[in-house]
C-alpha cells in the first residue's frame, strides 16, 4: 500500500511515473541496459536529456531565448554561483528576504564580500508574509527572490515588476511548475528538482541567453554558467538518472493538463486542508491568508503535546512527514504537484476527526 | 538480453544490483514509497546513507580517523574545491600530471591564481606512462595524483611515498575499489561514483579528519568541506538515489570477496584482452606495459578504417561503447568491477575472430 507522503522534499512522485521507471530499470526500452548504466554520450541517453530539456522549455512557454540546464549541488550551490557570475565588483546584489532559503542565499553574498542590498524583508513579522513593496539600490546587478518559502509556507502570488535593466532571478525550488507564471519576466529561474519535478540530485537552471554575456570573467570552470550552457550540461558527467526522472515527471505534467492542470489540482488539494484550518479554532495557520502557499501548509495545534500526538497518529494512519521543519516546529503538509488528491482528502478528514476527539 | 557494456562511465552495474533496485523501486522494502521519494531525514533513508558510509570505510579498511562524504558535482567540482580548501596563499599546490583529468585539475589551480608546481609529468610521451620519480616544491600544500587515466589507460601500481607533512590527495574516479590499496597513506581520496561504485550523480570524498583543521577560512558554504563533514553530507539535500545505488554496489563488492575479490576478477578480465593484444601484430596497445590499466584498455587497429569497422561490428554483436575517447581516437574497452567475466571473454574471442578475417 502506498503511504500518503507529505514530505517537503525529496517528495512524493506520481505512482505511474515510478511504475514506468521500475519497468525499465534493468532494461531500458529493450536496449539491454539500465539508464543507470548508460553512457551520457550515447544516442539513447542524448534523447532522454534533450527530450527533458525541450519539454521543460515547452511547458514553461519559453522560446530558445532561454537555455535549460541540469546541474548538481542544489539551490545551495546556486546561492554562491549567482553572485560570482552576475555581480561585478562595482554592482550591488539585490535580494528580497522572505526567510530561510532567501536568508541562506544572502549569506553567500556576504561571504563573497560582494555589495549587498536588501530590497525588502518580512523579517519584522518572522517571515509570515511576502513584502508587497521593495526598493532597489542604484547599480543593481540583479534582484533575487524566492517564490515559495518551504518552511514558513508563504508564496509569491505575482511575478514582480523590475526595471528593464535589472535581471530578475528566482529560486523556485518549492513551487516550480505548480502553476502558470509569466516565466519570460525572469532572467534566471533555478531550484532543486526534488520537490515538484523529480528526485534529489539534479538542479534545474533556466537562463535567458543574454545573461551569458554578463558573466564575470576568470571563474572556476564548473562555477561558470558558460561552461554548462555551451556544452548542453555535458561538460562533465551530468546526474543522468535524476535527469531521466525529471523527464518522466515532465511527461506526466504534460499529460495532466500542463501548468493549468497542475494549478487546478494544487488549489483543490490545498483547499481541503486550508478549509479545515479556517473552519476551526483548534488548528491555526501561521502566515497571512493572502500569501499562503499552495505547496507547503504549516499549521499549529493548541499545544506541543497535541502536535506530538497528531504526528504520531497520522504516521500510524499511513500519513508520513507531517512534522514541521525543526527550525519552526508545529506541523506542515506539503502538497506538491505529485501528491494525489486522495492524500489531501484523507488528511483533511483525519484533521476533522482528530479535532473532535482532542479539542 | 543484456548488452556487453564497455562504457568508460557511466558504466555497467551488476545485474543483481539492478534487479534488487527494480524490485524495490515503487515500494522500498514494504515502506510504501520509493527511495526516490524519501525524505533524506527519514529513518529509512538515514539507514541507507549511514550504511553506505560505514560500509565504504570498512571496505577500505579505514578507521574513524577518516570521514566519508557523498557530494555532488563530480571530480570536476573537486578540482577547484581542493586548492580552495587546502592551498593557503603562501603554500604551493603540487601535482603529478598524467594527462586528461590531472591536466584539468591543474587548470583549476591556475584559474584560482594559486601557486602551482608540477612535481612530475608524462607529457613528454603523450601520457603513455606513469612517472616513477617526482620532486616536490618547498612549502607544498599537498601532492595530487590521478590513480588511473581513463582516457590513456595508465594506472598507478604503487601508493606513492610523500614526506609526512605533505598531504597526499588522489582522484581515484576510475579505479576506486578495484583492488586493495594502502588507503591510509592518503589524506584525501575522491572521485565520481559512476565508474566502479555506482551511477552518475554522487561524488565520494574520503577525507582524513585532521585535514579539516587545514581548511582555508572564508569559503562559500557549499565549497567548504567542513560544511559537509560536520553535517554528514546532509547540509543540503544529498543525491539520495545515487547514494542508495552506491550502497547496493558496496554490498555486492563485499559479497564478492571485497577488494581482494575485485582485484582477482579485474586482473582476469583485463588479461583476456591484453593477451589478445600481446599475441597479435594486428592490435596495438598504446601505453607502456608496466603501467597498463586494469580498468581501461585502449588499443589501436592497423587503420582508422578498420577501427571503424571494428566498432560497427562489435556494436552489431551486442558489445557497446568500444570507441576510444574522442581526444585520442582508436578503441577502448573499460572493464570495471561490475563488468561480467563473460563480457571480457566474448570481446576477446571477437577480437581474435575479427583479426583472422581482416588482417
């Protein structure tokens, strides 16, 4: 029996994708070998990676003005690559701080000794909202935002406007491809694949090609985006299997209505849980309503004792990973693209029943 | 039918490992989810990664004086991390250049503007041998070697002696765990997993803990080995599935006689092919006999025409990836740990038959 997996990442994958991968695990489509064993330069593998790349840009509605790359090291590696590549010494890296991962991205700018400007922050209220206004510095190298805060459960509901000469860079790790966005407003979009579009081990980077001309000279080979863009992510051996998984998930997204389809099911899933929270004095949401994430739903119970009991009983009832991030406590349900509707329903029903017994 | 896969990497995996992975792909050992979907902080996954780490050190015969890490970005990422971490500004990075990957490692030292000394090189004869003597600089930060040249097919047959105050660092990407070594002579051993111990997407780094004290201050978080050593490779999401594959391959190595067992079968496999080359005027080895690799066997045929025909006919006969690296041409058979004995026999027999028809 499949568990209901509310993990914040690595996260649930569509069962039909897993079955497809399983079927082909020892012998990929009659080629006599596993994808795990394939030379990354073989014809069969080139079809896999090129297919994933093309499908990604197609789903995002982006033209060949953009290049899609599959790298390694997670968003954490991008945190230092971005200022190294795109912030020249006379420029200022601009960030909007919405907590957790934004803060980590900002820390790397400081370590590098680059000029930094916090254009806005929601730190005053413990990152429980998304800033609606921001002020860029002069000489801005770029503006960096984090479109969804996995830990706090806040999400950008708009694509921010920036002056034409300021590149917009977004860490979309935890809400990528969960809804239609005006992706062409962004100059770089990146994130770890292990939440919405695949398994751990691959980092997607979608870069406007005009950004390649802005890259600082003299960078270490693997840190320079030119290395990967010019070699089709094949300068060195890419994370071949993780990219294959991404490709299969992208096919599944396409087959389920694309981004419009994802948005519809994601809103419906989140609504099941938010409705319970909103209709209750027992459960309490932790962020302002208008900025509530459709991906990560943190909530508190009246006492930590009850939270412990809730985690324990959900686990016993086949619902796993509902514990909030260790830095904030409480409970959290992550309801990414691949989480089945049934899982959200089962959790919502359990929450109602648990409240009846324990309030 | 399984192909005979002579790929230089990503490379063949043991069929029984693939079958085990396949069986557990949708539902890992009755836990109701795939390893691909597991939170890296879950109990089930912690067992996988800790098991792999412990088994790796055990196979290497290393004590807890060493820490084993599973990182991302391949050896190419280590090429710049090593000088950044271990070469202070007043020190000199020492390298023995045996071609290809050594040369790439050296290039990254130059990009960083660190002091560099080439302690020995076999460039004078196109990297067709391993230097037997070397001279370290004063103030050496470390000596770096590459224990097997995947492209040229040369291999170190000894663990080099260095003065006690000079750390020895080795890129073992292409012969790791293929034979017993005196691993405790090394202060750092690293490489991509996709040749001898797993699939693409994970980089193993085995570091003597005393090295952690030598790390340069002020490094970007993900570049600093302290980050990964102190968090058990869990500072950020590790490449979970690739590490799982490594764990399964390590079990297979243990179950097949460990490093002594690997050496025995690897020597036997290589002998099948080297014997054909040595007994023929048709095939020609490309490196000096005493330094011939047990992992990668490059050879030439009398003409490029015949090489083309050889590649084409082997492929038609279910033997794939026998083309030499594009930088050197010719043919190459990679016979890593997981290559079945049968594959080496089949190739050797084919080579004899091909010679008869075409000489």
